[in-house]
C-alpha cells in the first residue's frame, strides 16, 4: 500500500487497506514555519508524487537529495529536534529499491529485519 494505490477508487465491498510501508525519518531542524527531516530523494521515489507525513497535521512541501521540508497546519505544535516521524511513500516498489533492508515492526517492537536482496551490483 502506497499513496498511489490509496488514491484509487476503492471497491465499497472490499476491506479497507491500511498503509503497509513507511520510511522513518528524524527531525534535524525546527522553525515555527517548517521542519527539516533527514531523508530526501535518496530515500523516496517520487515518480508518483511526494511522500506524505503519516501525521495529517503536517504537509511535505519539498525534497532535496537528503532532506525533506514539512510545514505544519495552523495551530499544530512544533516537532522536537531528534523526534522520529514516518512518511508514506508515493510509490512503494522504487522506494524499497533505495534501501538495503526493511525493519518490520508491530506496535513498538521490531519483529524482523528483511534484506532487500535485489540491491547492489549485478553479478
């Protein structure tokens, strides 16, 4: 599940799908008008659009190679330096391809670490 799939019209008889993939990032700069995260184009494929904050009170407004800029909605409390937040990718397949492994977690517990096997040089 990614933002591209989420944008499709759902069959009302089908179960509601939830976001299955997110990228955890860290707040590295905070101002009243915006915050900067430590992930960017090297962490997210953008062929289906920008990633989105899982917290709907924040909006992604730009990405550079290694940073994401987010803006709060009116009245939203600022994020703390070092706080971890999750962004949902626009397209899951090419986003996964940018990473060496996936951390699978449930609640607050890590259940597995899966290597992304197609990564690296071809043989």
